C-alpha cells in the first residue's frame, strides 16, 4: 500500500554494507548507540537490541583512538551496517575507515578545513564508503550564520550542504547522503524541501534533539512524517532523549503506519473506552503490548473494551479480543471464534496470534467452534445492553436537554 500524497522523490542509490539507501530501496530506519564505543561487548549488545527492534543502520561515535579500535572489533560482529560519527577530528574518520565501517557521518559545522574534508573524501572514494553530510542547525558554520543575519535559516543549512558537496566533487567523490536537521520542526521541514529541489542525493531525515517522549515522539513524527508524505526522505532517525531502542521502534512503526514498509511486528489497536467498557482497556492494551514485545508477528491485533461494538469496529483487524460479562471474546476478521476467562485475555490473544501467523486465518477459523462463540457473544452482548442500555453514556437525554435549553 502506498499512502503518499506525492510520488517519492527520485534519488541516487548508495550502499551501506548490504543495505541500499535511496533510489527505489525501502526507506530505512537508523539509530545511534549511547555506549562508549570502546566497550565492545556493551555496544554490540545494544546493536543487537536495536536490530531486533527494527533498526536497519546504526551509528557509533568515533571520538578517540580507543573508539576506532573498538569499531575494528564491532564491525565484523554487527548484524547491521555501522556508520562512524565524526566530529572535529578528521583523523578519526580515517581511523574509522581503517576499522572497516560501512559509512561515515561528517558535520560541516565542525570540520571546516577544506584539505581535511577532501582527505577524508579521497580515502572514502578509494574504499567505496559513503559519507553523510550531517548539517545541524545547532552547529552551523559561523560564516554562514553571519551571512544569513545571525540566525539559522533553511537557506544557510542548504548552502552548508552544497559547500561540502563541492569539496567532495573536487576529489571525484559522490557516495553521499545528506541531512539538514534542526530542533525547530518548521525550519527543518523547509530546509529539507529546499534541499530536495537542488540535489538528487539520498536524504537522511530527522528532527535533531527532539527531547524525551512523549513530546519528543510528537515533535519528531511531525517533521519526519510531513516530509515522507511529500515523497522526501530515504532513511530516517528519531533523535530521542531515551533508550535508542525506542527510536528504532518509533521509526519502524511510523513507516508501517504510513504504508512505507511491510509490517514486521504486531500493530496493536485499541478503543479509547467509553461507558460500556467492561475492562480497563488501557491496562489490558499495555499488558498485550508488553506480551508481544518484539515478536515478529506482522498482524493487526485489537483490544476492545466491550463485546457490543468491539468485533464490528475492529473487523479489519486480523485478530482481536473484546470484554463482556467477565469474559474475553476472541474474534478473527470480525467473527467470534472463542471465549476465555477475563483473566486469560492477554495470554489467549498471544497464543492465537502465534497460531494465525504460523498457520493462517483459515486454519484458525477451522479450529474454532464459531457457532458456540457467536452464541456466547450474543448472550453477553444482550446482558450488557440490558445493564447499561443502548445509550450507555445517556447521550439521548442530554441532547433533549441541550435542545430544550437552546430553544429558551
């Protein structure tokens, strides 16, 4: 399914290890380790956790010789490509390439001597290692800052990227991807829009320093999804003040929600609850999310608060459960298939999800006593309506009163 309002912007394609970025390749998810890179085992443990959460490419800092030495041990054991993050010391970029990394990230704002930039680009050219030009609104070249009136503007950020490209072109290097990140969402969006008009290099999209969840998630999603829906972006990163695994999960979930990547893990939907709810929907949904964790079950699973409307409202879900009369009513594609005690709802949901994933929907329906399940659901639905009425929130009487008052 393609949910884009606009066609995806055509870009060149580069390879980070075996992962393509740009062109017609799937949009990839990136994150960054927060361990000391010299801590080889700790860093690898985090990389494996990121990969399990849906991360396609991971960045590790390379700020000292011990980090470069760590990378030499990490790269061959990593399940996903490694990008070395370089700031200020161009020699660390040379050391990281010697360690075997699959890519580099350079910030034009803090490696400004042309001879240093070109030395790194020449080495990367010979080794066929891509470089991301990582422009950051918070570390813009002072000269450009002054040129644009003492403030960060989209034009200044785009010009910074273009200057770096020009240095690379001097040494015939073109394995480039670019980011123009800012913590201000409108600024970041406009910078990427302008950049997409002047280059066909793949773009790495993100809101830098988005902050802790939930505000950071909202901020990052606002910027990233705006651009993706305009066809701009080839790889993304959520920059959260949180465990990087949360970044990877958020990135993967965003791409799945936009229809830009095939579903990998469970997509759990839940009703917002109402007067009819027979359970604490928030609690059950949270326990279900925890139970599914990072299981690779690419199904849409619903948790609904009541059996009255639950199966119908979530009929497009692959599997769901609705509460009614202290029981959980399991349904597959809107049809009731089983009844379980309320205390076993989450466990039953996981067990049926695993069965459907392994054997398919038809096999799940074949194992069910559908007639009995639907009969029990109808019984509980009737009991709930008798107890709370068709209008559980008493909206009918409220509307009568509103009309009476407005007519006064």
